[in-house]
């Protein structure tokens, strides 16, 4: 959630560089301490240590199944984290035996964190000195409701530190949705079945919950950056708080419903959950096959068709893992080089939350009418009602964010109120002509939003 660099609210204008192109020349970027990298590394090490501790406890108590699943979830997410960092940093084409060895023993995030801290300390010592290698970066930015083009110089060291931040943001999502979500779900299930919460398991669940919430919050931020790649985007504390509350309520209510449903039906719940996951997994591939498009071959210039296929499979697995527990904020499009649909698709978001709400209600009703009383000493009706209300509150925070707190909401052709009005009344709202004059359209969007 930390920024690579900052631009002042009122950038300095360089009249020489902006005579012809109306480009505002921004001041040199200021690097910030990599709190996000340290936090991601802390979550990775904490979850790994607590998972291995619980594996040892389960083995000591001869609980083979619990030990096997806990260790499998830890290993799968750890391996995917190492592959993600290697892929982003392109280490296979470099001579870095120490880094590769640390990745081999599943300590890649630790060595990467040390590299980032060394790079930050180097920048801190050389603060005020001009770097010999710089590059120009241009981004659009909304200042006082007007769109301006800003240009600034980015040094090689700052760009390297930015690459570390981006790698850790993607690593956090991999860890959250391919490791922490199944781990948290399974540990909650074990706790419900065994009716006890040892300290080690509680620590593991806390680390997993924080990891999932952090990964989901980053998912929203990265989705905004990918959709509006041409814009310089800032998220203030209020926006981040709204996203965090939205994602925390959405994920916790969803996972608790899944756990209660699984504890009620046990093995009978596996086909339903597996079918749910497979539908999400194969949906992008079915759309890709029906479109008749060719597989993109320019995702990475050094990749063969097999390598490209492996990347696409990994992306779809992550996409399915995210959508299984919460909304991904992006729609996958395998035929495109960027692999995502950059338009603001309200229909996709509405369909996702409608289907998930129906699923949650069905699973809660199954728990209410078929749940064994031994599992919980509380009223099943009250638990079911609280979980559904929590999920509805999360949807409310989501609508609040897109209607009032989205950093680029003035660019929306239609906002949340327009979409809900169109769905409920089956007619287009007045005063929203898409092909009207740009100035009038912009004023109407600003006043409505």
C-alpha cells in the first residue's frame, strides 16, 4: 500500500518542456521507506513458521490428515511465491546463484527483502545527488477535476526499488489466495470439528486472515492501476479504510459460511465446492475458445508457447482462487496481451455478487436446518442471519467506494446509481447521453458523482 514515489499537489511547471505538448514537468520523485515489502515478508515468515509448527503438533498427536493438508497448503503457496518472485525479477536469465538457492529453500522473500532494504539505504545515502541513468515517465492526473499530463524523471535505483514493490504486491496476492484462504478455511474447519483452539492454530489463523485481507486490498489497488494505466493514482486513508472494511467483511463471512456448510455436510459438500471452483476456473477458457482468438504470444518476449501456456494457466488458477472467496475486481480476457478487460464492467460485478449471495444463502440454510447441534452451542438462526448481514454490509461498502471514493470515478460513463436505476426500472437514466459533448458530459458526471 506504500507508494513508489510522490508527486506534489501542485507540480512545478517547466515552460520550456511544455510549450507544445501542454506537459506539466513534475519535480523529481521522492522515494519512501518500503513498509509494504517488510510487511509482506513478515506475513510470509509468520504464516510459514506457524504452519510448520502446527504440522509438528499434528504429527506428534498422530493426526495424519490434518498434518497432510496443513503442510500441502503451505508448500503449494510457498512454491508459487518463489516462482512469482523469480518471474518478476527474471532471475533465470541472470547469474545470481545465492538468490536462486534462497528460493530453492523457500526463503526467497527474505533475500529479496534484504536486497530492497540495501537499495533503499543506498538511495538514502545518495539523497540529493543526481543519478547518471534516468528515464522519463508520463502519466495523466486529475487536478481540480481537469485532466493534465505530468512528466518527471525516474532514476534507475528508484525504478529498481519500484520493481521490488511490484513483485511483493503480486507475491502477497499469490500467498493470500492460493495459500492463506485454503489454510484459514481448513484450520477453521478443524477448530469447529475438534471444538478446541490451541494457541498455535489461533496464531496460524490470525496470520492467514491478515494475509487474506491485505492481499484482497492490494487486489483492488492493482486492479485500478491496471485498468487506468495511463493515470497517476492516489488512494487516501479514507479510501483504503473503506476497501479494507469491505474486503474483511466479504472474505470472513464467505469463509465462515463455507466452513459451516462443509462441517454440516462433510464429504457431501466436496462436489458442490469443487464444481463451484471449476466453473470459475474454466470460464475464461470457454470465452477464449468461443471467441476464436489466437493465444497471445507477446506476454514475455523470451517465452515459448509452452511457457506462455503455463503463465496463462497460473493466472487462471489465481483468478479462480480470488473469485472463489471474493470479487477479483478484474475480468480475465485471455485473448488480450494485458490478459484483463480494462473497461468498468458493472454487469460482471453485479452478476458475481448476485450469484455469491444466492450461494451463501443456500449454504447458510443448509447449515441452519441440517447443522449438528454439537458443532456450536449457539442459535443456528442467529449465526446464519449475522453472516448474511455481514455479507450485505460488505456489498454496501463496495457500492460506497465506487459511488463516492473511487479515485477516478469522474471517468465513469455510468456510476453505481445509474446501473442500479437501469436494472431496477429497466430504462436508461436521463441526462446520461454517452455521445454528448465532452465538456457537458464531464460536468454532468462530476455533479452526479
